[in-house]
């Protein structure tokens, strides 16, 4: 392998390593965002469920609509 060819391969490897590092940083940020969104979704679902249960407790079971 010639010296020029070796330098070319080393340069490509350096660029690939930089790309992999950048992609890794992006994936870590996305992982954090996904975790935050999952926590928020769970929290909102629990609040919605509690709100729905509170509403169903306040309504009579067999109420006739006002147009009857």
C-alpha cells in the first residue's frame, strides 16, 4: 500500500469517526426527548383518567336528555 493511499484511508476513517460521534450525540438527545415525552404522556393520561372518573361520578346514571 502506498503512502498516499494510506493517508487517504486514514482521512476517511477520521471523517467516519467524526460522523459516528455526531450521530451518537443526536441519538442521545433523541433518547432524552423520547423519555421526557413518555413521562409527559403518562402524566397527562393519568390526569385525563382522573378527570374522566370525577365527571362520571358527578353525573346520574339514567338522566333523561332535556328534549324529553
